[in-house]
C-alpha cells in the first residue's frame, strides 16, 4: 500500500481521535506559499527562462503562481515574455504604487511582478526598500500556491537577500567549468553566511542526461567534502535549438514548443516540484498522526 493509502487507513481506524482532536482547518495564507528562488552564480545560464517556463507550466496545471523578477536593476522577465509593463518594482519601493497595482497577468494565467531596468539604485536595495517589499509581499491579497523568485546572478547583496526570502533554492548551472565554480561559490556563501542548508540543482544546456548527472555529481561531491549541506538533483534541460527560437520570438518554450526535447524536460521538472509538495505534505501528516498517538497514550 502506498504512503497516502496508509494515511487514509490510519484516519479511518482512528475516527475517535479525530472527534477529540480534529485537524485544524485554516484559511490559506501567504506563509503557505511555496517560495522558490531560481538563482545562479554565473550569468548566461538561462535561469530567467527556466523560472518563467516552470511558472507557466504550473499555472496551466491550475496552480496559482506569481513570478517575481528579482533582478531589480536589470529586468529580464518582461523581455523574455515580450511584454511592456507600465509599472515595476521601483514604483512600489518609492511608494508610488502598491504591489497589486504593479502585478500583471502573463501567459497561462500566471502573475508577474516586473523589475526595473537601467535604474542603478535598484541594483543594491536599501534596508528601507527591503522592508517595504517584505511588507507588500506579506499584504498580498492573492492566494498563491507558488512564487518563483528569479534572482540576479552572482553573489551581490540583492542576490543573497532574494535567495533568503525563499523557502527553497534552485541553483542553475551549466556544464561549463566556470558555471560550476561560481555555482559552488554561491552555495558556499549562502550556507556559511546566511545559514542555507538545502539546495536543488538544475543543469541547463547539457548535451544529454548523462552529462547533466555528471555535472551534478561533481558539484555535489565538492559540497559534501567541504560543506554540510543537502544538494538534490531536480533535473536538466538539454541543448535544443527550440530554446533559442522561443527566446527570439519572445515566447515561452513550454507554450509554443511543448513537445521539444527541452520542453519535455521542463514538464518533468515541474512535475517533480509538485511531487515534492505532496511528499512534504505527507511528512507533515505523518508527524501529526505521530503526535496524536503520543498524546493519546499519555
């Protein structure tokens, strides 16, 4: 019997426990949103394209998704999607607009918070700007399932800040040695300087799955040798001319070339993210049942 089946049987067999200690039903709040940072130590590895495609797929699957362009001074999401937003994050941070006024609708029904482009002060947010953004995100009235945070590349303060806003971190690397080196440096700083302990690795622009797994193993071995972190392989996106075609057309690969080699991998990665949500939920249920049994025996 699968784990979900076991949980259902436990629930049926222990109705009296539920009568005394029913599970708390509460309204979904922003703290329940799965906030996933998509980041990289090196630019040019395709993280913005990856974040946008995953947001699109999950939106098409009925999830409520917000894509936050967190490369605050060098916006890219709007370029990839071929949209021209009237307002952006800078208007929020200067108190000119609220978050709900700036958010726009994108492909598949996803929502997008655009960043500013070419504004130098946005490349290193002040403490006041960060507090304003946190307050606006906390006050967001929309119920969301996922928020993808497309960070800038590298190890600048903004990159660290937006990574630490997230509950989960996907580090995008390519097979290039410089990408691996910079990806490891990012993980090291996030761990040693900010306490991050869990990372997911996505390998982009790999020739095949074997190469992608080897890239992951090299990075994982180095991290295991020198850092006390958990590194999980979430998947890969292969080299595919369809990717370049979709970028030139300013459309998402998953929308116009869903059956391409890269498109199929995007769907597999999105599926893994959904499965992780189910696994975490089941772990929470098991913990709940364990506590119920302990309380009853006491």
